């Protein structure tokens, strides 16, 4: 059976997932066969060019014409168009992969998660960093008890593309379209990785957050008007886990000199580990009998997914995470794994759990107090 895939969105994430679909049959021959059926967008000229470049059979300018007509629907649009098309697709019985953050707020995310629970089809949130081989190796080390009782987890996601106050305004600077700024754009990734590494049942009980907007308005790309920035540029937060783990989070799009610096550190009573996305094939591990951190190159054939690619030592890149994510999600669709239990794929319930933390951090900043998470 060949799965006809419809994708809403053809820019950054649309390109990443389209590339992944094209690579699957080359490197993962047991993956379900797919057809890049229809690409959805509003600008007909740009859409036609993108469909030709990304290998789609046809285009559509209204997602309503697509969600019942494909075997799988990828919602890769801006955050404000996550909820309605996703819920419509799920109500039509179409499996959905939706980009992160799942929604703009908890209310939207709850509606999506409820639709997913009722749909009887696989429904996922696209947290691609779960599919870095080094991250999955780290998760295995933690689960095995090699690090002992976990005490600390800290994550930072630092970018600098908004440092310049003359950098143009985009939908990511608007609360109505994005929901939040660095918090949802970057912090969502880190919160999900913390949950994934420690185990999804290790939930965050309460948070204390601090948000800051450094540049209050920016020019539109055409330079014709100035628009208000209504989301955060940076966030820091303290996270209190139900298990007793102490967590810290930092995310900003205004960290000078950082292009895509995502780091996670975990410390236990018998060991520790450190990961940086800028060196995504490596994991730094401190063992109980060691004198310091050991850098482990996670490129062996026995490491997750690596055997499908190149000989050991031939490193993978950022784009490979999307191939792995598509491989796991589409196999679940083909096999009817409705709860994605046998995969590392983030469910929409995971997306909702992350959204609860995001909203609580915003609420904490507004109230100046610790906020408990339901």
C-alpha cells in the first residue's frame, strides 16, 4: 500500500519533511511507500514552484479540500493554523503529524488532544530532536540506571537571529499567530526533551518563569510599516519535577553568537551526561568510576537508526532527524499503532503536556509566583 501524503506548509518545515519523505526509500527500505500527493498553501505562484521543487503531484489553496482526501496529513503551518485543520483531519479519520508547539495555548491543545483521542488513528506532535541517535542513547543510559538517581536537568536553546533591532517582523513576533515567542518556538523543544529523557511519566509539577521582550516593534519585511512585537524574546524558568528532579530552562532568540545552540545536561548520583545540538553526533558521559567526561561518538551501526546510513564515524546531520521521525510515524500509520506506544514519536498528549508547561511559565511571569501545573 502507498500512503498519499498531504502537507500544509512549504517553507522551512515543509522542505524538511518533504526531503525526509524523499530519502526514506533510499535508506529505510522497510518504511511504508509514500506519495507526495498534495501541497497546501495560499500563494498560488509560490505554491506551484514549491510543489515542483519538492516533488508533489498537485497543489491546493484550501486545506478543507485535502484533509479527507489523503492517507496522512502533515500540518506544518504557522501556529495559528494548527488547531482547526488538525481537528478537521482527525474527525475525518486521517492520521496527523502536527508541528510543534502543538498550539498557541492550552485550550487549543486540549481540543486537539481530545480529537486525537477520539479519532482512532495515529496523531503526533513533531518534536524531531527525539530522533537524534545521541539523544536516544542518552535516554537508554538514564533508563538503565547508569547515572543513578537523577537530581538535575537543565536545558538551554540559544539563537541570535533577532539580536539586530532592524531584523524584520514576522508571524513569530505576533501573539495572535504564534502564541508565544522564544518560549514556544524554542523552549517547547527543550521541555519535550527533558520529558523524553527522564521518561514521559516524570512530569513537571510547578514552574517559576521570567519572560522579557527586548525590542518592542520591528519593521515589516517590505519596510513599509512598523509592527508591535507582542511575544517574548527570551525566557528563563525553574522547573520542579514530581520525581524530585530540579530543572532549569533558558531560551532566547537574542543570544549573540549562537545560531542554533541547544544543550541539555542531566546529572545523577552516579554519573552525568551533556548533549549539544551543535555536536549532535556526540554525547559527553561521566561515569561513576571515571575521572572526567568521556566524549562518545554515537555513529556505530548498533546505535539508533545509524546502521541505515553510512559506515561508523560518518556523521549524520540535522536533516536526518526528520527522516527518522517520518520513518517511525509512517510505520505506525501503516501498522495501525494508534497510541504510538512502540515508537519514540511524541503524541498529541505529549504536545498537550508541553503546552501546559508553556502556559504555566507565562502565567508565572504575569503573576510573579510559582504556578502549579494540573
